[in-house]
C-alpha cells in the first residue's frame, strides 16, 4: 500500500530567491511558513500585490541589482555594494554612472564577447597522452 504523496516544500529563503525578491522585505506570513511547489507556481503565475510591488520597487537582492546594473555579481562585490538596493537607488547609480560602474560594465561586456567568441570557435580535437609523448 502506497502512502499519500507529500507535496514538495521549500524554505522561505529558497522561495524568495526563486521569486527574485529580498526575503526580509516579504510579509511575515511568507517568512515564517514553508512554501509548496504549487504555492510557488501560483505566486509566479499570478503574483499578489506585495510581490508585484517588491519586484517593481525593491529592495532587490544582489543578483537582481547586478542584473539591473548590467554587471556581474563579482563586480557588485568589488564595488563594495553589500546591502540590498531599491529601484530608485539603482536608477540613481545608473544616472550618476560612477567610474567603477563604467569599468564593471566594460568588464562584463568583454566577458560576454569572449564567451561568444569561444562558442563560435570550432571544437579542436583533443590530443591523447600517447600522442604528446612522441
């Protein structure tokens, strides 16, 4: 006899990450409970007002900040930004366009360019050990 299937659940931190929001900014009931896979899917399909507001205005988690600034997570760390930022703060940074942001965007562009170049390059045949010894 099979036992009834239990729904998959996740910690609120995992669900917040999947939703692209900062956990501490979510409602208390979200932070204190567990989130099932079905609940997560429902939140993604039809986000409630609090989720739409967080996605629109923040505070945003680091991966979203980096994405909105067009830099890598490493670039964000190098810049010294460790706290979450609101959309308004991100827009202010983009408008001010400090030197570190220009440099990190250039670095990110170079990395993307190199990745594209490597993807286009035909695969080279690997040389086995016996061929190298000759």
